[in-house]
C-alpha cells in the first residue's frame, strides 16, 4: 500500500487548514485537526475512607451500570493506604458481575463537570452479599508493606490500569445487574486500601 492523495473542490468562502508537501512529484495537503473538548459526562467512584482487606475474597469496590447508559471505564487504581501487620504478597482480581451486591457502604460517583447530571451508575464498598462473578478480566499481585521505609526510597504500593490508545475501554452494558468488582482475594491483616474507578457514561455502546 502506497501513499496517495485525492483532489478536493474548494467551497465558496471556507478554507481548510493544512500543511503541504510533495509525495511522488505531487503536492498534497496534510489535514490539520484541532480536537474539541471531550463532551461525555465523566465520573470517579472513590470511597471517602480507606477499605479493609482483612477478609479474603471481599469485593473492595463494586461499580454497577444504571438502567439507561453504558459505562466506559477509562482508569482504575488500587493502592495500599495503611500498613499491614505482616508484610505479604496478595492477589487482586477484577471481575465482571451479573448481579449487584448488597449490604455494603454506598459510594456516590463524583462528577468531573458540575454541569452534568448525576451518574446513573452506582458504587459500593464491601457488600455483605456479593454480586455474582461472571468473567475474570484481570488478575495481579500486590506487595503489601508492613512499615514505611525511612532510610531509603519507598516504592509506591499501587496498581493501575488505564485505557491504552487503540484499545477499547472496559465497557459495562446498561442494566442494573451489570457491573464489575475489584476483589481482594488475599486477606491481609490491618492493611487498608484505596480503590478508585474513573468512568464515562454514554447512550451508545
């Protein structure tokens, strides 16, 4: 496949912005595009307090779609916020849910733009009756510290995922039984974590 060009008929009064160069003896115009502001309502689900991981297999943070809009997850972060009784390596998983958990602490997703309406999606920490796990999306290991280093640089005990260029986001289809959960597989005594999810709501898939 070689580089090519097309001829465009100029309109009456409007001019396109471009940069010209020569390809194969022909003068062609590279188009200049200035992206506009991102228009879709954006939110972050982050608990007001740190969350315990003292019990194995708890859903540290659950995010469920609303009835009308699809949820497009752009970024997730999971980090230790309180020292563990004993240093440990723990497993954390990201699961799709096919039903919502209940009985936990509700988290109200924060709006990035106050002009937007409230999120249709709902969030919760540590549901006492967990939602139904359906598909495992990710699995990773965390090293939980026992103490903060004082004589050397402290490595940040955190994991993050973000939507890469050319990659779809993690999409939760509209419907209150559709969601995801960040699951702390390994119990770590005394340790707490901060889990957060940044997402966008759209009417389209």
